[in-house]
């Protein structure tokens, strides 16, 4: 991004060039958004050239989320935007725990777009040939490695190293390490396992808001005799999801989440994405639900990400089944545009995000 200051030739005409002052401003936006990024993300989201050291996991999350949200829109060259979004989608897909044949095809196509653009930039003298580093060479072999060994999540040193911290955070007792280790493994191995945490038994009649749809109101009023358990947190497959009623020790927002909801359109059901703050969770007749205040999303065609106004007055409080929760979501505030770009762990731009799947509050 510095225009090739480390080589003799000046490459400021390259498609990826951004002035240092612009780069610093964008990284400052990223760091200023830290309070809106849940702690479940591995990256620190701090300025990589500041006083804090930058780890590999920090660079990965910068590439996956900060680059498309904040940097891509600054590229003047449309080809540069397409190429950068292609390699971002490639990186996002590589980190999935389950990869299908169609995803490998998309990865190959994305890598071809990225490599072709770099070659054209080198041929035009806009990038040095040294842009093709050993890491760039290794990218060409990742798809074949996945075909032979499976997703890198299960065998890469980075993921194994992160697992140490995952186990450490789940330790609750040191008296009997053997039993405690077994309990941790059982919880991590569980699938489709939902558990309420921090029950709020003192809340008799929580405020659900006054904009619930008739369908959701009927959902909890069908049987007045059925008990309702209320909680500020919900654990799904070993991952804890927060709410606005749960006070986070870290001071970072843990309540914002992304949902995948089936919406009826023209005699067919379309799966759409919604996002918003979870107010609290409850259990009713062995089913788990989230009371969420959803915000209106828009789709950004420049970076293929969902966004919302930083100060939004469009919202709707609804009750959603816990199975619709995709995961906790972070927000990166683009101060110049006044919007927050939304991202989540399993997101692949251009695949999970599109105009058709951008949920409208009017459709609920």
C-alpha cells in the first residue's frame, strides 16, 4: 500500500496503491470499532503498525474482515476491487470446517482472478515481479492439499495453537484435571446442544417491545400454563452467545448476532440474513428462542458486505428460534460513510452475502 517504497521503481500507479495517510486513517477506524467486535474473534483488530505487536491471527482477521469492509472501497480501479475481494473470499473459505466440491471450484476461480490481475499489473509495470512471493506460490497448492487432507482447520499449526487457548478458557477446576479434561471434550464434541446460562428468574414479565408481529405473540400465548425460562446467555455447541441484558467483563459488545431466516416470497421460501442485538433468550416447551431487535440491512455492491447505518432508527423486535442464529457478529464503522459493515466467523463474501439474501424488516 506504500507504492513500492522498498524498491527502486515507484509503483504508485498500481491498482492497490493507497497513500500512507489513508491507510493510517482506515486502520484507525478499525481500532476504533473494537468495542463492537465480540471477543470470540481471534484477531485483536488493532493498528498493525502501532505499539502493539501483530500476530498471524491478527493479520488473518484483518484480511478476512477489515480489508473488504474498509479498504476495498478506496481502490479506484474496479479490477483491483474484484481481485482483492476474490482473494478475501478464498481466505474466508479456506478457514471453513466443512468444504464441499462446489466450494473448491469457487476457490479455484477466485485464485485465478487474483493471480491474473497480479500478472497484468506486473506486465504493465504497476507492480514489481517480487509481488509473487513464496506465500503466493503456496496458495496455488492449497486446493490440492484440501482434496488430499481435508480442511486446513483440522491440521494446520495455527488452528492447533488456537485450540490451546480454547481449552484453557473452558477450564473451571484444577482439583481433578482428568475429569475436567473429559468434561471439556464432551462439551466440545456435543452437536445441536443448547443450554441456557445465567437464568434471570427475577424477571417475571420482560419487556418484549411493542412491535412484535402477531405470529410471534401467538407463539408464546398458545399455552399460558407452559413455563418460560429466561436467560441472558445461550450456549450452542459449546459457544456462548450474549445479550444486551448480560454485562460483559471485557466491555466489548457480545449481543449483536446474525440470523438466517426463511421468508415467504411468491409461493416460495427465500433464506435471508438479518442482524441485530439479542435482548435475551428463553426456553419454552423444550424449544429455545431469542428475542432480538433487528436492524435494517443494506447490501454494499462495492465490497459485497452487509451494512447498517451507524445510528439506525429502523428496527423491529421479533422472536426467532435459536436454530436461526448463525453466530456472533462484529461491526466495523466506516466513519466517512456513516455505516457499520457487519461480519461473522463463517462468512464468505459473494456467497453468503448477496442482494437477494439481504433481509428486509418489511418481510418479517
